[in-house]
C-alpha cells in the first residue's frame, strides 16, 4: 500500500538534453509545486473530509491496534 511518507522519494524524470533549458526549468518548477501541494494536502487531511464508511474503518483499525 502506498504511503504519504514515500512522497518525498518521488524523483523528477530525466529531461531530454534537446529540450529548451527555459522549458525544462519551467516544467521542473511546475512539478516541484505540484509535489509540494500534494504533500501538503495529504498531510493535512482531517477526518471531516472522510466518508462515514472510511471514518468507521479507521476507527475500527485504531481500536484493534490498541488492544
């Protein structure tokens, strides 16, 4: 199963040496911004944003770990 902890390990793809350096820089900046936004969103999810079913599943699994 994927985890939020693995987001920091996602690397940028190698860009072709034939690509215009300005385009490569713009693409790299865009990808960094997207990764930062995704990491922020996933790290700041609140249970209010979960469905009742998912909240119940989390509550059930948390209860099992404590016993």
